[in-house]
């Protein structure tokens, strides 16, 4: 009698060839899962900047101001005096049209309470825990750690929708920061090990697009979901929805991803090297991210810019991130790793004057200049993280990413705390000129004088020290163009 194979063996015989044929989809799938997780994390991170006005009214924190009352039905072109000219509740109540008050004295979502909530409370935890988790990622299973981190920040986002006190929101922002802190070091390490040098910067660019994905989605979610007042929950629904999606991604991360073999993709870096010059690139972005929606609501309340801001950040910013990765991957094939730094400098130089336009022009001009600025400014993400993973030893790759994020976020993430006192002295718009546009200028000024120690992948173990001067940047720019 002929022997029959067990049912399990028969299924494996059918499935294994199929899985092998679909194996080419695994790397893109990993990229999709970790990128979506990062999108949700950044949505939770930046959502407070859009919901702050509604949240402040509910939880009673921050400053009061005289604001246009939307329920009165008047636009700026129909009122004799702008509401923001009144500096007290009494003066605000006196502003009327035909005996009807068109202004209201209420929480505006700004103030020191908000800036602490947006910046230091998040950054203090994010930066310290990021370094610790970066060290852990170099020693332990990154997929397992990433799934735990995703679970933590997802639960924090859900609970943020249930708070009743300001201090509870601050505490949960800190828990959110602790969970999100592991996303970048661990995901960057995983992606660097599964993608070859030909596609590495592009993969890291797509992953880091998560910041713009989450930031951009925060505008329509934070502006329009609260207005629906679904189930009478207002702004809280935005947090519930984001957190639930995060829980699903945590499950997919834990049960469908596998820990890749660690690859030595870059030469050993001189232990004396301590280059943190590029960590100055992000302060401007974080400062504007925390204040963008509130700025446009304050200066242009009659314009509904939610979807415009979504389009600028999601579409144009995303294109810039991907283009930066693709261009640097192509150029590095011909000119070596150091060419990535030149592309970084060029993109920031172009973005600076346009960034000024986004906080100087009227709404139409602001959206145009903001969009073009974002295209060039956001090229830096994939380029910078590709540089990091290519110049550090495999044994400390995730640690290096964690240390970089510590430096970057402690500079950029704490700038919002300075916006409040400066805005009271010279104006909100003028303070953003200093801390948003000024940070771009600082970046450009710092790049040519930084000593960047990079290894040349074509010279084996020899370490080449590259001291970039202004003339060298122009020479490299000429060759690239």
C-alpha cells in the first residue's frame, strides 16, 4: 500500500514555492509596516498642535485672547475692528456690528502651557529614551522592541483622548514620547539591513516620510474631525482613531516581521570622530510644526487652510523626501558618500528664502512658498540617515541614530518654549521669523565649517577625512549640476 504524506507536509509543499515567489514583496512590506507605524506615531505627536484650541477650551489651559466668533457669521472683511486689537474680556465684548458681538474672549490654545506640552514635555523623554533604546537595538531583537514601542505609543494616544486634566495630557505626552523614541533607531537599523546601498537612501526617505505623513494628516484630522462631534466626543475622536490604528500596526509588527541579519554596510569609523553638524538641520522644522496651524488660524481665521496644509506637507513634502533619497543614491554612485552632504547643503540653501515667504505673505503666497520650501527642505531626511548608517560601525548603528535624534530634538524640540516670551515682546509672526527662518540660516552657516569625517567605501579600510570648505561645496555643487 503506497504511503501518503501527512496533510501538513502537503500544504508546505504547496505553500513554500508560493512564498518563495512572493519573497520579493517582503522588503517593501516591511517598509510599509514600519512607515505606517511612524505615521501614526507622528500623528499622535503633532495632533496637539492642531487640536490645541479645542483641547484648551475643554481642559482649561493656556492663554485667553479676543477671537472672531465663527457662530456670529461675520468675516474679516465685514467687521470694523479686528478682534485681536482687544486685550481684555471687557474690550472684546464691546466690539459689535449692529449691536451684535462678533468676538469672543476664550482660550486660544497658545501660551506657556501649550509650548511646554508641545515641546519640552515630549522632547525630554523622547531624546533620553531614544538613546537608551538605540543602545538596546544594537544588542537585542529590534522587531520585538519595535512592536513593544508601537504598542506603548498607541495606548498613550488612545488615553490622550480620555483625559480630563491638563497634567494627564502632559503625562501621556511623555508616555507617547517614550514609545515613539524607539521607532527611528530600530526601524532605521532594520531597513538598512534589508535594503542594498542602491535603494537604502530611498527606503530611509520613504520611512522618514512618516513625519510628514503624520504631520500632514494631523491638519485635516485635527481641524475637521472635532467639528463632526461624533458621539459627542469632539476632539477626542481624533486620538481614539489614531491610537486604534496604531494597535493594529503593533500586532502586524510583532507577528509578521522577522529580525534581519545585521549587515556591515559601512566602514569602521574613527572612534575620535564626533560630527554632529547635521543635527542642526531640524530645529526650524520642529519649531514651525508646533506653531504652523495656530499661526495660520490666528492671522488668517477666515481662510480654511486645513486641506492646503495637508497637501503641502503630504504631497509636496513627501515628493521632496523621495527625490532627495533618489538623487543622493544616484549621485553617490559617481561621487562617493561625501556627495550626500553637498546635496544636503544645496537643498537647505534654496529652502531658506522660501521659508521666510511662508510666514510673511498672504494665504495664497504663504501656501505657494511653503510648498516650494518644503520640497527642498525635506530632502534632508533620507540623505542624512543614509549618511549616518554608512559611516558608523554596524555594532553601534542604532545607537548613533539615537544620539543624533537626542541632539537634534533637544535643539529643535525645545525652541517652542522660546517662542512664547519672544512673541509677547515683538509679535507671534516675528518670533517665527527668528526661530523658523533663522534656524535655516544657522544650518547653512554651520555646514561649510563643520569637519565631516567620512569613510570612502571604495578604499577598503582606509579612512578619508574630508574637511568641507565653502569652495569645496561650490566645486561639488558644480559637479553635481
